[in-house]
């Protein structure tokens, strides 16, 4: 009896040719769930110089019954107008052309945001996974399970796309292990100079409901916590077996809830592993004490996503923070000399000239706090990427500032053209501050 065959494909998730690579956590976990009775092969199109011939060669050589694509990012953000949808469309068409009888599946975060729409956009797809795949994917490998009984999938029935009800979310302590044989961490560690190639999951879901964000849609509206011992077990394994010494926590926010964060730090401290890590933090929850503890365990860089530089902007984005919270975050990281990256959104809806002055004044204060220590690694400015269903998108439609027919599958940013210069003005200010600091020149 011949073994069934499956190939798992990570579609391009960054600008082709980008130097920094990201280990495909989700697809690696799914790969570990494939039974030994099934022959499986994998390809991450991000780590080969010319991925399309590689994909063709793999499909023709293996001739699998199942082709599974992971579609992680819709577009590169940061104001870019590029879309990665063409990669999904081309890959689906290539797979169907070469393998007319194969079952073609797609999933991943980007796919989950537009599941039914993408099933229509890519007619070669037989099945789409909406949401987490760990509990769903193994059932799709079993031909005996009727598709009507598989939760959280979109599938085709009599010429229409059917979306099944969602199923249960996985307990974070039941996450399957990484398949570090198929997806070798070593292939990613060699590529990166700046960011951590290896992610680590401490939780999924978020209860904050920031105005632009889709974490509650992707991971749930409450935080599902992974036991610190399980988190550090995975870090220790990757450190000892693959020499991974830099991790980035994929949590929406790592220091919430505070008790879980501090327990994680204590667990890392107990293991005494010589490795470093980064993550996104909330400013109002950082203290000298908990960040000092984190730094003792390897915290080497902190990302803040304050997002607004004005009082009204913070309320508009539902950040549940104040300007003083943002300043406190800068003071704490500067006192500790901790490398800090700050993210802000500019040209917010309803912003006035007076508020733009308020934002510049606030930016000056943040730069002044970091200047003596020189620990501000970067200030990153963006416009708001509008997604369907996000609270701010809904508000803009209700106020008539966004046409309800606007196609948000492709990059759409809130950026009134008369104030298009604002982002560049802010970047110029930060650029000058960075150069002067590096040269030791006072303004």
C-alpha cells in the first residue's frame, strides 16, 4: 500500500530578497502533527533565493495528494502599497496546474482575516482554515471525516463557499512541538543581523481592543496563557539543540498580565540560560523592578507600541494609557540603559494643527529622556492600516469618512493627503536626534 503524500509550503511573507528571516512557528507545529504513515515534505519560500522553481520541483517530484499553503502576511505594512496576495494566487494556480487531482488547502493569519473572500479570489483552493490550525489540521488529513464535521474551515459545496462554525481553541499548554527536523532553525539563524529569527509563544489572544488591531479576532478576546515552565522548556530545547540564543516573544503584549510575566522571568532566572530575548511591552506596566528582573534573564531590547502622542489620540485608539504612562516607560528604560524601540501612528482621524503641535512636543520629551543615555534604538512611524471589522474602521464608516465599499483586502491607510508630510516631519526630527546623539553633539 502506497503512503499518502503531503507538502507544506510557507508562502513569501516579506519583500523578496529581504535579509531578515522569520522561523515559521505555525507551520512547524502543524508539521509535527503529521503521522509517520504519511510522507511529508516542506518548503519555506522565504529562505531560498528563487522560490518558484523550487516549488515547481517539489510538487513535480513528490506529486502529493495534499498541498497546504501558509499565508501569514497580507502586505508589509509601513505605508507600503505592495500586496502578497499574488503569491497565494500564483501558488494556488501552479499547484492546480501541476496536480489537477490534489486537495489544496490554505491557512495562516492573513488567510484567517479574509477566509471567504480569499476562497473566491483563489478558486483553486479546496479548503481554507480560519483561525488556529492545531486542532483542525489533523482532521483534514483524514479523508474519512466529512468536511461538514470539521469546524473552522471554508470549503466548496455545489459551486458555493461554505464556512463552518468555529471550533474550540487550543489550550496553550497543549501546543504541539516544533518540527525542527523539517524546518531547521539553523536555516534561519544564519540570515539575520537585526531581529530575532526565532519566535516564542507565551500567550494568544488579547482583551485590549486597540482601535486598529485584529489580535482579538485572530487569537480571541481573552488571554490564553502558556505555563512559564512550558515556555522556557521550548526555549531551553532550542538553545541547547540548535544554539538559538535570541528569541522574540510573539505575544500581543508580553508584560500582561503582570503576574504571568514576572513568573516567566523567575523561571528564566532559575534555568540560567545564556540567551537573550525581546518583546512588545505596555508602558504603564513597566517598573524598574520588573524590567531589571527581566534584564537579568536576557531581555536585551524592548518594543513599545504607544501608538499615539496626544491625549485625544490615545483615547481614539482605545489605548487605555496616558501620555504620562508613555513618558514613564521611557524613563524606566533609560534609567536601566535598555535598548528601546517606539512605535507611533500619525495623521490620526480628526487630528488638528494644535494636536500635531502637542504630538511634536511629546516627541521632544521622549527624545530628551533617552538622549543622555543613547538607548533609543528607533522611533517607527506609520499610518493606520485599515482592516474590516476593526473598531476604528467601523467608526470611520459610520462617520462617512470611509466608503463602506472600500476594498480593504489590499493596503488602505488612513492618511489625509493634505497632511501627508507629517510622518516625514516626525522622521526628520528623530533622524537628527539620532545623528546628533551618535556624534556627541548637543542641539
